[in-house]
């Protein structure tokens, strides 16, 4: 075996070629500690200003988007980390439905970084958007809870996964318009431990902000139970 073959064998051991980038799925040796190849790490579709001051969606200029000008959300402010591009949509789909729960480490870290760099919120507790027990049994985990745990580890704020429960089994939100989503979610959530949120600033965590119906209904219920204010952090946003 010549020297170049030996070097190649060593590289195969140190940097296996079967490691694929979590975003483009291409095998590469330059995968970073977040699971991205160099190309994807440099082109991550991060949301940058200008964004709506209320819902956090990208806008043409600083201020309030047209939706927030007419809709009164119950949360104080929402921030999303990524544009909901086809690649990010596929990544979240793999995370939620492909059983690749370990992706929560990278996705949650991205969210924690956005919280530290963009939010400036003083929060007391992290609360994930809950799944109905039946749906959680089917999936095997609550993706928002996994994200919340990772965020908690990185920003040193406790997470409470049991304070907010989903008491009504509802059809999936995908494919519904804003009005249908609101109807679908009515009376779906409940605060099981009011003492855990009373007088506190809550960081509500979910994977995707589409119309905002889910996080808004959760925010309404949390405020009704005595929370002082609710902020929202989601991984991605898109129409």
C-alpha cells in the first residue's frame, strides 16, 4: 500500500464518507458539528431584518406586516430562525415524521442562537406547544418538546413540558386556511398547572409559524391562566 492509499484509509476512518449533510443529504468529509456540509452551512436560509415587529415574518421594510395590522395576536412578539424553503421543509418533515429525533440537537441549537442574538427577552420558563397524547404515541415524541429541551440547555431557562396540554384531538393543521385553523384549535388547549405560569414570562416553542393560529391560541390560554406575557420562538416561518 502506497502513502496516498494509507492517507486515504486514515481519512475514511476519521471522516467516514457515509456521513451525509442533514440539509442537502450529500455525503461529504467537511460536515461540521451541526451536521452541515460547508456549502449548506454557508447558505443557511436565516431570516434577517427587515422583519415584522410582531410576528417575525420577513417584510419589505421595518414595521408591522399587513396581517398584524388587522389581527390582534395574544403573544408579545414572535421570532423565527429560518425561511421555510423546500429544503428546510424537508428537514423538518424528516425530523417529525422520519423518526430522526436527534436532529433536535442542531435545530434547537439554531433556535437558542437566535434567541441569544435577536430576541432580548427576559423569560422565566420555556413551554413547548403540546401534541395530543394520541398523536404523540403515534409519532413517538413531541418535536416541540425536544426543541424546547435543547433551547433550555443552551440558554439556561427551565422547560415545563406538562403545564400546557392538548385536551382535544384535532385534524392536522396542514392544508387548512387561517379561519379553519382557528376553528380547528378552539378549546383544544388547557393549562394544567396555573401556578407554574402565573406572573411569569413564557417562551412558547414550536417548529413552524404559518398563520400563527396555533401559537396564538396557546398564548391566549397561557395568559388566561395568569402568565404575564408570552413570547414565541419557532424554527421556521412561511406561508
